[in-house]
C-alpha cells in the first residue's frame, strides 16, 4: 500500500494536550478539508508515493515517542 507523502520532520508538538513533546510529523498529501486556518496549503497537491514500511523506517530514525500523522 502506498500513501502520498509530502514530508516527514521532527519538531515539538505545538497543539492539543501534547504541546511541547518531541514529535515526528508525517505530513500526507491531499487533505480535502481546506480549513481556513490551514498553514500547509503546499501539501494539498504533489507529494511522492511512499509505502507504509518506508514511512515507519524513517520515523524510527528519530528520538521521539510521539508521532503525528497530518494532512
């Protein structure tokens, strides 16, 4: 199974109950919601195909226990 992936990056969570925790963000491509506050409109299109296995392998390289899958 392949997903369209925009990026994977390591940062601190900035929202919700996990604010401040080290987190790996997996940003997928093609969110259809188009929220007015969205700050990642660049992820609406494009991206590259990636398998779940390759995404998990990349996530495992980072020293975080939290993962956020986002669009």
